[in-house]
């Protein structure tokens, strides 16, 4: 049997406590918390009581701990680059929360430090790659049920007068760096990994702070698809998270599942030709053929914490990690381009 990976957690805020800590609580056979670090010492007390980990208040000290094999970093976004670089230079494997970092230059530097065959190795926590809705959507597209998929709409909307540190640019706030990495990553996967053209608009609508809380990005993928993504904290009536249009059918999300409507493959479509004649009185806008439709609902759960299982299999069993570093870097390139090329409209 392989030994659990010895983990040092840096940052006991919302992500460190609410995700890293809770997700590894049920994976004791694969991961063992041996150390924890937070600049607020009292935060570590309950963690130490639960896991028996050694507590630290300085990153330098946890990185000097010889028992720590993997450092998982859940500090503020603006500190990701600095802390990941320190950990890699200390010889630790790194599991880095999104956003990867603040710039393409920083991403390239971290990739250089974390991609040598002899290690240490860098992994980016794009856990929404394991979102059941995303995985199911990809499976349905690949099945061909919807025909040639030509447009996809992705949204994460709500009305939220947010006022935490993620609304402040000095800490790496804003939705481009919060929900953005997840949905941009999904968009790029639906685009075929790269895009030919991009339109973007960002606004400050309802939140506190000085960052964007409304994002619109429209990609034209290298596969010809239009991927229209929207993230907003200023939408009072929620919209479906997924709408997918294909030449033979469509898909729409319905909370915890999908509703599909597509042409029945048991009834092949006859060929049709355009008629140049002027239609007579009472003519329809289609033709007289009868279309046979299939309708179904597909449910799904969640399971984003499965990224830890993939990480274990990579470190212990040598399997390829599904989130490639160049893919994570491409997400940062998009964010950088949106910030550079988009006129930011502040709150009105």
C-alpha cells in the first residue's frame, strides 16, 4: 500500500477551512495533514486539535518542515505567486488555489520552477474541471445527440452586494479572479483549447470595493463554436448555467440536471432544397415534413473535490494530472487580455 501524502496547508480562510480542510477530512488514506500555517495563530488551534498537525504562523517555518511533502496554498489571490515560488524553491510540491497568479509573466516563472522532471512539481487547483455538470455536458456533446454544437452559453449569476476582500484590487479581487478562472477554463475547453477571437466587457454593478462584479466574454473557438460566458453579481433573476445549441438539438440546465431535446435518430431527415418562388397566401415559414423529437432529462451530482483523488494518483501512481500547466496559464492570459483591452465601467 502507498503511504498518504504528507500535506502542509497554508491559509485557514474561506478556501483553506471550507474546502481544503473539509475535503481532505474524508481522505485520510490518501492525505495526511502534518502541518498548518496561518498568520492568525488562533485559527490553527482547532485544526491542530482535529489533525494533530504542527502549527506555524510564518510560511518560512512550514516550508522548512522536513515532513511536509506537499504544500497546498489557500492564501489571498495576490499572494499566490509569492507563496508558490517560495514553496517550489524550498523543494516542496505545490497545489495552488486559483487564480494561478496575477500575470502571464508570473505564470511562466512558476511553470519553470514547477515542471522539471526531478521536481518539485506544481499543480493548479482548477477543481471545477471536475464539476459534474461540466463533465456531463462534455459527454453529451461528444455523444453527437445534439449534432454539431455551434454555440454554448455559460452563466454564474446572482444579485450580491459583496463586501469582502475579494472586492478589492489590492488583494487580487474581482470576479475575473474569483469565478473567472473556473468559467474561463470551461469556455476554453468548449472552444477546443484556444480561441480565434474574443469580445469582453466588465462592469462594477452592485458590490463594494473597486473591482468588477459583472463579466461578459464571448469567444470564437478554434473549433468554430461561439462560447458566450457571463459571471455577474448584479442579476436579480437567475438564468440557466448551461445552454447548448446543436444542429440536431439543444440542452438547458435545470438546477441539478439537464433537459435535452433532439431529433430522433430513428427517423433520418430527408434532404431539402431552397425554393426561390414567392410563397403563396397562408404558407408556413418551414416545410411540411414531420419532425420526430426525443426529450430526456439527465441528472448529475457535484464532486469537485475529486480533484484531490486525481492529485493523489499523479503523485503516488504517476498518472498525468488532468489540469495541464499550459491550460492554467492560458486562463491567466485571457484574464490579462480582458483587463488590458476592456473599458472598465465603474458602479453607476
